[in-house]
């Protein structure tokens, strides 16, 4: 089987380590049992140095055979379609999984990332708090009634939703025990643990050549 | 061929008419030549009255045979996979289309909708302006070099990106002639014009039973 290539930065500061979105693709490959390798673009100058591969200067992007795919959601969907472990093959299970992948990106992350952006840029009275709180309450209700988002088992939808939710400040936002238990259950999976450890090791190794003053 | 059913609200105020996201699914059906009908849930009490069908209380959602799908992006992808007019069948064209659909939702709309939310809630010095401006500049560069986002022809990626961009305040954000020409080119399509006119008529018809005082 051909190797998948996951592209990420050569280095990042300590803050985002463990959260850079190449993790979504590493994790998917671990769950599916796909062999993969990791290649890098430079963190310095990232806003313009790889626009040919990613027009918004982001990571990750994916190479698979002749295909080159950016957007972590699109890369994850590509991998999911290659493995029943990530995406059920029956029409109903597949549709439910895809719908919850879009919900993770467009109903939760569309609020949580800008909310978090306002938090770290020091907004007083974060104007997105009510909206975010409402969405997380609605999700709490869903997760109080089922163990997995789709098809009564782990799918790529749980991978993506958990990656959106596990950001510390989002998880700590109010008391939502079903959501907390869900994130713990999903991140306890060996495939997540390995993907996260590998990402941490990847960036830590770069400290040695770069010098630690930057981190 | 079975009819697709697109679910939307029974009525909305005049402001959002022409922009309610059932339009994405109407437009896709018009492009693909799929027969479809429209059914409604009540606008009043929308936050809780259809959580069984849409756990975030949003529209649209889609019924297609035995499948029920929420999230406009997921519904659009479902329709696109049924029609080559929306989604190329070759692996490269398909991957490019899907990646740009995710970019529309997660790289542009993830910034533009919260930016717009802050604008209408009266934020001074909208904290998301720099981020949004940067993303739109990057997109302008792409659209300056090509007519369509993927596969050298109209696809579901153009449908979705255009629907994200055509919101008045987003379009008016700075001077980006390639983006402006792109939105004009795509919204000139007869399928968009019909879908938009049908949505306007749907909500206008509801004024008669509801009384116009609300609008």
C-alpha cells in the first residue's frame, strides 16, 4: 500500500504542541492502520512560503499517491473514505458520520475558534460567549443520550468533534459532564495517544537544531 | 427518481430572506436537475421545536429516501455525490472540489460569520477584522488566477464559496475585484437565480397568513 504523506510545520512554539491539526490526520492513519510519513514546511515565513500547496498558509495538507489535499477536514474525509474503521459503509451510517463531521467544523468550531481568538486577544465581555455556550449546551444534550455521534460506534465524526472540543479553554467552559466524559473516552484511545505523542516528539526534536531560546 | 425534500422555516423576517441556507440545497438541486419539494418547521420556537431533526435548532435539513441529513455542507455534499454536474468523477477533480468546500466552510465562513456577528452586535474595533481581511486577500489571489476553484469548471465548491461570500457586508469588505467578479459570475447562473427567487416567494407567501406586522 502506498504511504500517505502528512505535511506539517518543521517546528512550532510549545503552546500549540499537541494541538496542531496534523494530529487529525496522524490519528486517522493510526486508527485505520495506514502507513504514513511526515514531511515539513518551515514555520518561519509560513504565511507565504507554501501558498502553492495551501493558499491560506496553513497546515496540515496531505499527499496520497497523485492527490494533494489541503484543509484538515478534507484530508480526514479522504482518509475516512479509504477505511471502514473511520466511515461506515452503509448509507445511513455514512450519512450520519459525514453530517457530524460538518457539525464539528461548522456548528461548533466556527464558534469555538473565534471565541478562543477573542479570549486570547484579551476581549472584555467576549461577544461570542452566549452563542458558544448555547451550542455546547445543545451538544451536551446529544452526548447525554448516546456514546458516539454516529452509527453507535467510533467514527471519524468522533475524532473530529473531540479534536475540536479538547482545547482546554473550550472544555473548561461550564459544567458539561457528558461532554467531558466523551472527550476523555475518545482521547483515551491508543491511536490518539500515539498520534499526540508522535506530534510532541516531532516538535521537540526540532528544538535541538533550532535552539531552545525560541520555545 | 425519488424526490429530495428540503426542510426550512415556515417564515423568516425580511432581513435574512435570500440568505437562509436552504438556498444552498435548492441551488444544488436546480444545478443537478433533481426534483425536490420544500417542507417547513416553525420559525417561532425554532431553538427547541425541531431538535429531533436538527440538534442545534438550525435549518436546512434534507430528506432523501430513508436518509435524513442536517448541516447544509453535509446536505450539499450528499447531493453533489449524486451528480457529476456538482462533483467531478475523476479522483483529482473530486478531491479538489471537496477540499474547496471545506475551505469555504472552515477557512472563510469560520471567520466571516463571527466577524459579521460582531458587526451587527455593534462591536467597536471588530477584533476579527484583521483575520478576515487576511483570508479574503488570500482568496482574492487564488481567484485572480483562475475562473473556478476546482477542476476548471463550476462545481459544488463554487456554489458553497459564493454563498459564503455573497453576504453583502463580506463582499463590501475592501477592494477585491477578482472576488467580486467571481461572485457575480456564479450568482448570474440561472440555477442560483431560480433558487433565490423561489426562496423569496416561499417566505413572502407566508406573510399573507401571518400578517405583515411581523416583517
